[in-house]
C-alpha cells in the first residue's frame, strides 16, 4: 500500500476513534434533563397504617368458651378484616388527591400502604391532609392543616404515626 | 418487516463501507459483540479499583467518590471516568450489535436461541448500570433511586412501598448501600456472565475478544475522553429536596425522563412490550425452512473436517452404521443453517474423482457438489480471451454475475467456504483457467461467521482440505468485498492485470501474489 494511502487510513482511524469518544462523551451527560421546574416543589405523602377492624368486637359466652380448646379460650373476638384507609390531600382549599386504599393481605387484615408524590408550585400554601381509618366512624379522626413554605426544589414529606398522627417533615 | 430490515441494513451500509476501508477486517462493526464483552472487562477492572476506595454507607458513599475523583484525579478519577464511559460505550456497541444482527436477519431460524438468550443480557446490563448510578449517592442517584422505587412499586412485588425508603434522611440505612454493592459488584455481574455464556452456547468458536489493535484503540479513545471530560458527581443527595436539572446519562437512564412524562404504567408497558417483541421477533414471521446438509454414509469416512468447520455446532459424530470402527457425521437440522461450509470441508467433494455421479460425504441437497462442479466446468469452457477468470461468489456478498463477460465467468455459492479447494485446482489445471477469484463477505464478517477464515486457511494450506502446493497461489485471489460491487470489480480487474503482466513477463518472472481488494490475499 502506498505510504500516502496508509497515512490517510491512519488519520481516518484516529478520526473514527475521536468521533466515537465524542459521541459517548456527549450523551453521557447531555442534554440536561429538567426533572423539576425552577418554580416547583414536591409533596410526598407516604402512609402505612392498619385500619380499625371492619366490624364490632364481641364477648364470647361461657358456653362458647367451654366448647373451645383451653388454649383458644379468648374472651373478646374481633373480625379479622380491617377498614380501608381514606386519604384526602388539599392544597389551598383545593382537593389535590383522594384515595381509598384497601388493607393488604389475603384476608385484608394487614396495613394499607399509600405513597404519592405531587409536584406543586413553590411558595406558601395551606396544606391539609386528612385520614380516616374506620368505616364505622364518621368523619376523619386524623386531620392536619398547616401553612407551609415550599421553596423551589423543596421536598416535603407527609407521613403518619399512630401516636403523633399526620406529620409534615 | 422485510422492508424494515432492508432499510435498517441500508442505514448501516455506508458506515460499514467506510469503516471497512479504514479498519479492514478489524472494522468495529465486525466485532460488536466481542467489543461489548471487552468493554465489560474494562468496566470490571476499573470498577474494582474504584470500589477499593468506596464506602458503603449513607454518609460515606458520596464523600468517598468525591475524594477519589478530586484528590486522586490522576488515577482514581481516571478510573472512575473510564468505568463510566466504558459502560456507556458498551451500551452503544450492544445496541449496534442488536440492530445489526436484526438487519441481517440473524435472529430467525436456527439462530433464534442466540437471539432469545441475548434479551436477558440487555436487562442485566441496564440493571448493572442503574445500580452503579445509585452508588454515587448524589442528586442523580437520588433521582434514579426514587424513580426506580416508584416504578417498582407499581408492580405487585412489594407490599410496603419501596419509595418509603427515600422519604426522609432518616429512612435510609447503611445496609442499603451494602446491598447495592453486593448487587452491583457480585450478584448482577455473575448473572450477566451466565447469560453471556448461554448466549454463545450454540455457536462454535465464539469470538469474545476483539482484535488487539481495535481493543487498544478503543481503550485509548476512552482514556482520552476520561482526561478531557472527567466523570463528576452532582451535588450530594438530599431527601428534603427534589433534584431539578440533571446531567443525565442517556445511554443508561432514558427511561426516567419517560417516567417523568408518561408515568409508570406507560413505561412498564413499553418495557415489557419491547421485551416481548424482542423475544417474539424470531417468529415474526417464521423463517422459511431450507433443506439442511445431508450425509451420505457410503462416502462419509468420519474424517471430522465438517464437524470441526461447522460454525454452529450442527454436526456431531456417531458410530458409522456400515464401517466398523469408523465414525459418521450427523447433522442436527435444528442447528443447521444450510451454509454449505461442510460441503467445502469434505475430502470426498474433490472434482477429480472419476465417478459417473459425484456424490460428497456431506452436501446441500439443493446445491450438491456435482452441480457445483458442472456449473464451474461449463462456465470455464465458455470463457474466451487472453486472461480467463472464474469468479466464485458468496450469495451474501456482491453478486459476481454483474462481472460476467467473455473472459469472466461467475459461479454462485451459498458461502465462499462451500467451495472445495480442489475445485480451484481442477479449474486451473484441468480446465486451463488462468485465475480463480473467491469473493465473499467482508473479512471477519462472514454471513456464516467462519467462512472467510476457513477459505483463507484452506488456500494458504493451513487447514484441511487445503489447496495443493502445486497450484500457483498467484493464480488465486480472495476478494472479501462484501456487498460493495465496485470493490469487487476493482479487485477482479487488479487480479486480471496482474495475471496479464505475469503472462507477458514469461515464466521466469513470477507475478506478485494476488492481493485481495479490501481483504486478504491468497
């Protein structure tokens, strides 16, 4: 092969490697992706809670207890199935989200799991979250409303603790 | 579907031609699978170095990567960058490998197994890449981790939402990083090695190493990139904040913007739909069955040459039914691609045999060696002119029929290696042909994987059945021009000119060895 042709081929190979590296380098970090706009914030609601029993508990009679093996003679019996959780999220008086979540488990006796992420405009808002965990009681026993300041990019977590109720973190 | 594949192949063609001119048989397009495996070795080596300095804890992960990147930029930083860019390059070569094999209809028929077992590789590669991004625990890692958790929560796998693990700073534990390190360093790579092993099970002599020069060039290119544009982290992950603008790795993470825009259901639909489509492609539509190679027990003496040469392991050896102590070749129709390489390997395919009907020990029923000999002989006898050439052309490369004229005849083959070397000798010595050209796919890019290599070795006398030494090598040319008809024409004309010069120079001055256009010489 003539020297000149060999040099051209070598130059072509070098260019090919450079283009390959440039392609890899470009798409490894570009173009930038805007996941959250400059004027936006996020509210994440995550609740794990076992609802109240679906039916009333009752006391067993003496006859009923006598019929049971000694190790199973428990006086108070409750239905196994749990109430679904009803959640409402309000922002500045506007309903943002409503959800009814069934209990987990084959017998619907486990906790209900709720997770949601909302993108909201940054700024000051009145955030209200309310939760009902019993089909036998009216209203929402857990209700929290608060004025929150959401700076751009802020991620506000809302969760639940049976002792503390609904928490904004 | 056929039109789509043709368009796809057409899109590859200009780049492949250019790459072939620059790299010859070492064209990256001819080694995409091997390049991908090689890049994973680079990823493994650089990853081991990076891991030596990595801390598997919430507080330590980000800081340790930052220290490595900035305080030890000359080695740790370069290794980190190499780790990232080699991973990205592997996705690129893997994607091209898939598209190229698809465009060449290499996903159907007996090749379905390799195609299907390649699909899990794709998932493994992405899982490896994504878990790698988590380990840095910067804003990008946080974005990827939360979105992955939310995506996984959409599947009926976990009862407790996985995304809860990323709710607040306190909800994430150090054990998460230990689990991640296990998955990224041991679990997923081991599974990937297994799926790659499965992927190459049905091919013999799989090419898992690219040519050295190509490997070195690729490594140098990535090293240069690592120095010019070192891989860096975003700001540290902060679960009280949501990542805003991200410098995304579009090789590994395009699914996340899709999730942002379209939601989990659509993304899972696309992923599962795409996977199912990839799995179903070998049967959309099913490949038409071509008669496979047949063995004639009377002529098979169990020499094992076809067994050794079959690129797909379709031939096995069994005790011969008629010849005590001998073996016989047995063809597995499920693996045979009807390439005819076995026909070219069979010693009984020699055209010099003086039998009424030439039958080979193994041959394609649709193109037996008797028909091949007759076509070649008839073509040679019709030739007129000072330099008479017979061109044998592989059916998957440029059609040599366009070269046919008074002094040039074209004989088609299914694969160049289907030609028994003794037929070359037969044409030159018995039929008085001046030269024989064997044309085929580009070097190292045989439609049937090993055909061009076997031809080169047989003609060079390095593989059985070889072209006998008494045949002047300068009267044989190998033209690995692929589908480039112009390159084939040039190769044949160069060969003709050399033959003419040699004839003019007389017997005392031997002509130069016949160099092949774009490929190797005989």
